[in-house]
C-alpha cells in the first residue's frame, strides 16, 4: 500500500527538524570549542584573610590573582598539546594559623596544580609544610624571613622579606631622619615581630639606640598605657611592626597624648585604609613598601587602569599577586606541563617580565631577587615618595 500524502508530509517535516537539530548541535559544538569551554581545567589554590579586619588586604590580593588568571585564559593557553583553562580555588583563612592549616589540607585535597598565598607570615609558615608534603609549589605574600628559611624548595615569596625591609628602615631612620633614640612596638605576629626585629638590628648597626621596646596584639585597640610609657623616655621616633587596623588607632592615640615624634612602620601600614582610619592624625607618618612606586613599575600604570576598570580601587598587594600568578603560569607553559616535578625547576630559574619588575626571579631560598624598597610619608593626607632604595626599573 502506498503511503498517504499526509504521512509523506509528516516524514518530510520530521526529517527537516532532525537536520536542523544536527546543524544546531554542530554549531553548538563549534561554539563550545572556540569559547574554550571544552578546555582542560587547571586549578590554582589561593588563601588569605577574606573576612575580618584584614579582609581588604586579602581581597585586593585575590583580585590581582584572578586578573592574572583571566589574562592567561584570554591567551587561550595550550599545555601538553591540550587547551587548558585556569581556575581559582579561593579559601578564607581569616589570618588565623589554625584555620590556615585546615584550609591548606582542603586545597591539597582538591588536587590543585599550584598555590598562591597565604597572605600573612603566621598562616603561610604552618601551611607551607602541608603544601610541601603534597608536592605543591607555593608563592606566598609572607614577608617573615622564617618562611623561606625552612629548606622547602617549593616555597617562594611575592615580595621582599622583612630582612630587606627592616634593614632599610632601620638604617633610614638613623641616617636620614637623624633619630638617635628609638622606641619600638610590635604586635607579636610573625610579620610584626619579624619586621621589628630586623628594624632593631639595622637601627643599632647604624648607631641608633633602642630606648624602649613594647608589645601589643594584632587585635588591640587601646595603646594608651604603652604610649604613656614611651612618652616618658622621649624618643625621636616610634617604630610599629603590625597592620593598619592597629597603626591607624595607635597614631591617633599618640597625637592625643601629645607625642609629636613621627610613627614609622612597614607595608601593612602603607595603605589607604590606614589613611582612612587615622584621618588627619596620619600626617607625617612614614612607612616602607616593597618594590618601586606604582608609576615607576614597568607595567604599573596600565595595570592600575585595568584593575580599576574591573574591580575599583587597588590595594597595595594586587600587583604582587598578579605577578606571582603569571610567573607560576609562565613556568607551566615553558615546561609544557602542570606537573610540579616538571615545572618547579623552571619556576626556580624564571626571569619573568612582570608588572612590578622587568626581571622577576628567585634566589636559592625562594626570595625575590633584586627587591627594592620605597619609603613613603603622609603629606596632606596622601602617601608621597621620600626615597626608593634598590630595585630594577
């Protein structure tokens, strides 16, 4: 029996639908391929304080890392003959050493190819042992000398160490500021105490006298008794090792007690948050920051413009997080592998043209080579450059 006209018409419509569906499927497949959605995912771990009083440091750091990953993915990277897409696994360690070890184990269990962070020295040091045991290379923001003195060959840092910063500032205070009597306060954190220790060594070596050394915590808000004790010995300067959440309040209370000598500190004070917390009392404060001023960095101005367009105001650690991430990815690309055993030797020998320096590289311990220090002073409510010591332009 011959098929009816109705059945023929129905078959024709069905065949057309199937053909259109196949064509759309082919187009979808092509689109997915061209967009990179079928690329092999390579995960990078990240951790920093993303909540609490140091969250502004951590978030700025994270945004720099994410921007590096986005830029790397835009270049459609290929490793081992396969298209790859980098993804970030970010965790909040709350600037707490105990939380940091828990976070580190979680990141290790997620099988990341590399680790950026932690931020604080007190979190980076205990976490580094966990990453090292798992064979995962780590580039941390930690500045305490102890981080790279553990003999861990897979541990690197993003900034100059406290040894470099403290040494520069100790000498600067005595030789440039002509301070002979110096008081020191630190927050007992790995960062704050380490920076203060190195500062004290350098100040003494330059001929300065440490007439008072006091201690607080990284959660303190009242420094009246410490400052009253310091006022009685009449120092020429007060050095503080710690974060802006404390130094912003400390400088206010210092001025309220009629202590007119300048507060000198490190890079965790050299922030816009410090300026906001301290207000007019910030005037005259001096602080160091690793590297060149942003406008003198080889890619600083362009980076700042792109960063602001994407995230808004930039934190001081953003370009260092960016460069650390790009250096790690560059090592993977050059080694043509995300296997740490293959790309780790390349990372050790890297000479990367970054945002912060034209020659980012590491010494045998994993410290940044040729890291300069810039000294800033608050003038009319803004951080102004006093002097840059070392570093390549």
